C-alpha cells in the first residue's frame, strides 16, 4: 500500500485509477489514506462478519458486533470479534496484523468494585489470543493498539496488516502493557507501544494510544496541560534513536516526522487548549485531528496516537527532501550558535563546545543572518543554541532581533537549563519553544526546574525536557577510508536535515562540518583537502552570487560531505554522558 497524508497527492493517485483501501477524515477534512500501489480496485471480502479490503502489500479490516446484554457481555463479544479476525486472516496468511483500533461502549463504566468495562475487554482480547495462538503467542509480534469509548452498544474493531517485516517496540520509560500488575486489572492489556515497518520504501512508525503514563502509573491527575506534556514526552522517547537501538534499528523518528496525530480528549472544555497547543509540538505539515472520547482509565484526560514517516530517507537511500516554496527553500529548522562555548564539558558534545574558545555572536551578525534566512529559506523553527546560549550577555536583544525579523514562525532556545532561572521576562516573551537537555552528569536542581516549568506555563512556551543519559560517540581520530561506510553514515544521519547553520559567513547543512577545521586542528590533523579546507569544502558562502542556485542541490545531495570522513553521524556507539575533568 501507498501511504499519503496530502489530499492533493491522494486525489492525483485516484486520477491514476488507484484505489483507497483505508481513508480517514476528521469531519470534512482529509487526514490520510492508504492506497493501492497498482491501478484497479482493492479486493474486498467478508469472512466471519469481518469486512476486508486487500492489496498486494496490505489488508484493512473491520468487524462490529452488538453487546446484547450491555457491558456484562463485553468479554465474550470481544473474544468472538478477535477470533473472527484471526480466522478471517487465515485466507491471507502472508500478512501480519500490525495495529488494532478498538471502540468500546461505556469503556470506563464500573462492572464491579474493582473492574471496568475496559478490564473485561482486556480479558476477552487476551483470551482470544491465547485460544487462537496457544504456545505461539510468546513468539509472535504483539500488535500496536488503542481503545477508546464510544456511544451506543456496538463494539467495533478495526485493524491493519502488512506483508513487510515489522518490529514491535516498547518505551524504555514505560512498563510493557502486557506486563502490567494486577493493580490495572486481573488481565493485562495485550499490545505493544508501537510498530516500525517499511512500506513501499517508506520507514514508518505507528504508535499505540499514548497517554500520561510512566512505568505503569498515571501521572498528573486532573491537569490536562501536564498530561499532554507527558504524553508528548512518551511519543518522543518511543521514536528516539536511543530507544530504537535496542531493537537494532539504527535510525530514529522525531516529532517532526509525525504526519498525522489523533488527539482523544475527555472533556469538551479542554479542546480549545489542545487545539492551540498540540500543533506547536509538531511540523506545520502534520495533520492533527481531535476526537472527544472516554479513555481507558478514568483519570486520563488526553490520549495521542501518531503515525511517523521518516522523511527524506528510505531503505533504498536518500530521496529529495527539500523543495522550493516560491523562491525560498522549505526547511524543518535553522540554527545559530550565539555562544560557541559552554558551562559544561560533556564528552562527545556534537559541537565540540568544551574545546571552543569563548565567542559570542554580535547583534550585527544575528541581524545579517536573519536577513539571509528571509532571503533564501523558509524554516519551520529558528533554533538559538550553542555552546550554551544563556551565557550570552545580550541574549534578550538577540531574541528580540530574531523574533521581530519574522525569519521563522517559531523561535526555539536549546539549553542545558542551568542558567534559565536567571532569564528575564523579555527572554520568555520572545521564545515559542524551549528545549532543555537535562544531562544525567549535570542535572538541574529540582526547584529550579520547577521554576522553569512554571515560567513556561505562564508564557505558554512549549517546553521539551530531554533527559540525556547517553551520547553517541561522534568524531573519530583517523579518517574513515571505507567509502561505503561513510555513505551509510551519511544516509542515516538526521543532523543534515535538522542542523542547518550559518557560521563564519558560510552556510552548512550540518553543524559538525562547520566546526571540522577546529576539530582537526585540535587533533593535529591536516585541515587542507585537495582544493581548500574541510569546512570550506562542505559549505556555501552566504555571499556567493550563485547561492540560490547551489543551495537546493547542496541540501538534497546524496553525496557525503568531506567532513563525514571524521564523523560517525548518529551511528556511533552510545556512551554514558559524563563531564570531562580535563580538556585535551
């Protein structure tokens, strides 16, 4: 199947006589669709009351059954529905079910003093798996899933199956749902936190319903703001490279890779806040739909489900990611390092900040850079980073210049957080997002972190706290001579998409390339290439008369940078985050 989240692309595929297998609308707004990969119609069938739509690569199915005696009937009817699905799919044994969507009447209604309808649903679901799969159940991939409440007395189960290999994944900060203790029901839910698979060259991650749960416990009861933040944090961790490496997946998914997010919310009075805030975590291209529904635990106010598509990269290599919008190149982000030095000495710092001399960006420099961005780029986010940006004595003035320039709709500061409690109101008034790298080797004090959380909430600044326990090993002492290995590193490196920068009058698609001359000099390695230096070779001067013509080709180039010979990208071994005692 082909996955599309753009309605124009969807309509174009229909014009080519391709057929929609599964299409989703939010009201009258197109959300996404799965489409046949060849002209013609999808095969349809009805087996054991399961309606199926089948293509060469995927199956979409649905079954709806009435609850004849209300909630008390739930366990039996759920078991019947799931067994019907498993039996129906026997005719399509090459396909593996990757995701279930369950819609339950009266999901949190009490059936006795300790159990709800959802608990009985879990009992019926697991009984069906055990009955059908028996001893095979322990070796099978556990599908992703969600379960929300609906009105009426009909249970509906929809699902999707694919032929491509898949990997079920868990969130390292959460107990797998199928290992929950009896506190959350005598029978544990049976689903994974998500599945990663390839579809027609696309790398995709389908998350399960994701809520404000850490370990197995609900957090932030009664606070939709903090529950949303916790849910977003869980999605961020789920797709992160650090989480996926345990499954031998050598890349990660960022929130910017989410193309569709469905937001289930319990109370109508929370919708306005969610509509205002949720899109601010995501790419402007992401389609967000909002559905009022009861969630599986009474105390939960919001639940998210996300579909990530790894943009610009496929199993076959690099595909064009950057396009012109008018005369401007659309980018996910652009960044400046307003202070190149840092107040920490993290080993494996990607910008070699512990080794950098003290250097601050001037007001004139940032003004010129903003003008450059407005002339050539259209970034979704303008990142103010370093080094440590809060060391800059004129940070307020810099932020005023950036914000007033309109160079990007979102201004994000990236900081280790240690000096944030000193920031003025001007700082908070001129940023939209704040990312804190909360290092295990140099964590913020709890009271100062709470102050920052309170300020972010007061000014409606989107706060992203990244709890960093490990860094990737980045630079290597000797150049990598294996050209195929260099190409692999480049293909899998997300930094070339999210770390565009201007430094020393040159535009780079990777911050590490901008610092490569300093790194090589520090290691007593030759800085010269055959024609210039590494950093000169890997960028485009901002005053190049042909910049506009060169930039799009440069950003989409499938050929590694010269600096990639000394860099592991995001493929290096994970090492514990530590503070170096000495700089050598």
